[in-house]
């Protein structure tokens, strides 16, 4: 038996330790960090730098800690409020397919690649794949046989090329290298050039099987 892990490296839950919309964790999450900064800017007239300094000081005085991987800078949270049902409102951010319970990891400009990408958030990339105790490597070292990459087409392909290069260096206890399986809903031909995935979720075949089954059942009902 082989265990393939499901890696959701495009978005997280709004109550996760990384985002912490509801202030549940000791580690500072992105939403609690930026919402406090924006409150100080909007209510006290501070500059962003002044608000950052005061926010960080207050969190540390309260015994909170900042992750060395910079969770608080993984997301694009805007200084704009949106209504989420009166009397509640929140600062705006990109949620996966519009769901605010699933904030997306930000693609940002930077020096790693010359366009907006998750790779340019270097601490995020370290946390997911580069470091020896990264998420991807740790679970393989504990017996996993590979990764199924959720909504793989919504992450920069260059991120997955790096992901593949890092993971294919690992020799599994059961032999061979880890399987990398992409969740792709449409034609996946361009992903099979040897630089991204080993295989994909075969939703097109699944759809064909379901359509065939429905057709057979319908024809059988009509023939009776």
C-alpha cells in the first residue's frame, strides 16, 4: 500500500494558523496582522510603517510570536472593507473562487522569476519544498509515497518545476522516487513533458464513464 498525500498549496482555511482570521493562535497570522495595521492607519492616521511597528510591538507584548517563515506576509489583504452580513465586515482579500473561508496564497512580484508568482514569496517556497524539514519533504520522510497537488493549474507552473526538482532527489524507503499527481480538469497534454507531473487526475475519463453509465441506465429504462 502506498500513501499519496493531498497538497493544497494554493489556499488555506481562514481559521488556519497561517491566516488566523479569528485570532485563535499564538503565532501571528496574516489577517490579524494586517487588519490591526489597517485599523491603526484608518482610525489613528498612522503611516503603514508606523502601524506595522506598533502592531508588532503590541503582539510581542501580548506574548505572540512571528513565524520565521513569515506567515503574515503570505496573502494579499487590502485596506478595503467589505460587508459579509450586517453588522459584520472584514478587510478584503482574494478567496479561492470567491470563498472568503479559503484565502489564496499571494502571487507576488520579485527576483526569483520576472513576473508575479508564488515562487517570489521565498519563505513560503522554503516552507513548502526547499528546506529539509519542509512540508513536502517531511511527509515523504515519514513514509508518504508522493503528492496529489490540488488545483494544480492555479499555481505557477514554475513553482511545480521547482517542486519536482526538489522531490525527485528523494529516494523513498520503498524504492523509487515520489509520485507527483496534478489535479487538472481539462486537457493535460502540456503537463506531460517530463518537467511537471507524473500523472493527473483523470476527470475526463471519469466523466466519460459516468455519461456512459447514465446512458445505459436511461436506455434500459426506456426499453422496459
